[in-house]
C-alpha cells in the first residue's frame, strides 16, 4: 500500500481508506480561537466542531489553534505541516478501531514566536469565542491564598511586558483591550479544563490580573465578555509510537501526531454566549442553565477515580489504568470510595442515576484497548488533588462524615512522592511541584507522616483536621508496613461489599 503524508493535498488520495472531512475546508471561516491544541482538545471540542461542519451547511466556526508555551512548538510544527489535519483513532470496547481525519482546525499560531499575531487574532471581529485547555494548573489559583497568585514570576513579567506576554492572562488582557479600543464586540471565553466552575474560575482569575495590569478594562469585561461553565469528558491517553505505526500500516497514512481516545464523550455547557455560538447541540453537546452539579459529579467521580487508580496502581507497579481497575482489590476500594465518600456529597443532582454513572466509569476505566497511562494520570497531581479529591474531603469534614478512604489515597500519594514503587523501581514524578513534593515526602518518611500535609499550596488548612490526620497516619503506616494491596484488602474487608 502506498503511504501518504497527512495534509490537505493528499486528502483525496486516502479517502477510500479512512473517513475524511466531507466539507470544503477552504470555505470555513474561523470563528473560534482555541488555546492548547493537545490531545484532549482534538478528541473533544475539535471533533464536535468537525462533526457540526460535516453534518450541517454551517461554515463559520473553524478553529484557530494556538500553541501558547515554548514546549508546544512540536505540536505546532506538526499540525502546521499537516495543514491542521490529524487523525482521531477511537478505541472501541471490542478492540476495534474507528479512524477519521478531523478538519476543523483551520489555522494555527505559535505564540512565543509571534505574540502580536495571537493578540490581533483574539481581537479580530471574526472571533466570537476563545476556548481554553490550559490544564488544571494553568489558572494561577493558589490554594494557600485561596486567590490569584499575583507573585508568580510569569505574571509579574506579563505586567511589565504587555505586548509579549507569556501567560494566558497577559494575552487575553491585551486582546480584550484591543477589542475595546477598536469598538469590536465582546466575546465569550470558555474554559474546557477540569475545574469546578471553570468559567467562574477563568473570570475571577482574569479579572484579578486585569485589576493589576489594566484596571480600566474591568467594567468593559464585566459588560461584554461571558464565561460559561462547562463539563467536558473524554478519556484521551497520550499517543504512543505504536498508534502512529498502526495508522501507517493499516491505512497507509503518515500522521506524526494522531490522537487516541475512548468511544464515550460528553459536553455540558452553560448557555451564556455573548456573541453567538456553534450549534454544538446538534452533534451531541448539551446546553443547560446550570452545569455546576454535572461538573461536580464528573470531577469527584471520574477524575478522582482516575487519581485513586493512578496513585495506588503506580505504587503496586501497574502501568495502565485498566490493569489497576481490573485488580479486584483496588476496584473494590475504588467502588467504596466513590459510593461511600463521594456520592453523599453529590445530593444536588436531580434525575441523574449516580449508581449507573459509577458503573459506567468502572467499565470505561477497564477498557483494555485504550491503555491509558498511569503516568499520565499521576502527572501534575499537585494541581489535581485540590480539584478532584480534596473538595470531597472538605464536604465530608463539614458534616462530620468519614474521610478515611480519601485519607488513604493522600497517604499513598505521600509515599508515591518518594519516587519508588513497592518493587523499588523508580517512579518519575512529573509535577510542577515535584521538588517540593519530594522534600516533604522525605520529611514525612523520616519524621512524621503528617509533614506531607504541610504543603499549603496543595492542602490549604487540611492539617487542622484531626479526624483526617488520624485516618491519614493509620493508612500511611499500614501501606508502609503491609503494602498497598494488603492495606486495601483490610479497608475493603471492614466494609459491606458493594455489588
Ligand atoms: C484525567 C483526565 O488527567 C487526568 O487525571 O482524569 O484527563 C480524564 O481522562 C479526562 O478528564 C476525561 O474526561
């Protein structure tokens, strides 16, 4: 089979081997600028948009993808080379693979190379929506301050260098300032990150920055920009070299960075768009008045579930999420955590069958085809725990309910942060706070386990809760003395088995 490089010119040559965009990409007008063209965006929003362009005669919601950080150069170069095209490889439960080339990314910009081009584009009247996947840690929220971290060196840099910023806040501020001065309409800024009330968070963090950098812009933003909250969902493992090879061998398509993902996808969005929006609902997204309960459900069950499996699984020596969830003892522990500690904190969700949702999660985690990496899940845990796990702890502490299982996972994380699994193999802790985590983990191991909870930027004031500390220390000693699996077994045996 002849092999073709993926790009616009070759599309027609591969059309009989793989689904390609059936719409005229040249006729698509860019209406969205998206920051963060990683795997998740490409498996989710870009795919919804591609389906919309495919299923309707709509032509005005092409996406301009922005690579914001210097290390995003690789994805920028690859996508640019491929005219914005990439392959989405959906790994079905039965092991089969559905592949399609996605065409909704119509333009690309690399911010560090040309910041002005990004600011100008964001300010262009054609752009109605700016969407973001900048990761949980990208919002510059400090758990210790419970506010925007105004001392972050990049933030200080942006205040001094408004025309060549480094952070998203610097870019948005300059672009909105330009929109205002040129009399351009406002726009919608939509976060697609896993953060509770992600729109409210974006607005609060942006306004904190604007108050420091450009105070005269605050009231214009309040009047002209909206920040819808949204719940986003699709498990998207990191692309492996085998995926790239498989695409080449099976379909003769050379794509330097395809995206792999699970079949399930969900997107629930607050309908707060000040300058129009795509009809994403005709391709499966849901627009609702209040998305908060759905976000809470997803973050506390799915994302926290991932964290539980990732941290426990890593210590045991597993490499993928399906291995961890298919370990009967870990699965039992996870079910107990979700049912006994998380579910009671989700009372405000009407008409949602949480038991069925949990069941479906266990099934999705168990998808042996997607090989979701534990490494991916454990990365940036210092940004994930405060969003995925600790809010559940806080809710339970407020009503004097048990936090024993969450404390167990935090104890496991303290041991994980020492950087070795139970076989003595190195664990590479990929985390913006890796050095801090390691320092506190060592101190916890040498002196008292509770030292780990002193990392205020992660745990806030959790160390003030005696109930939590007692459970945490018991779990810590148990894991050190008996190992994860035996400790998990003891936890499971003291609880009624959940079907
Ligand atoms: C994961 C998420 O990063 C993580 O820890 O839990 O990437 C998860 O796979 C997605 O949010 C699924 O929607």
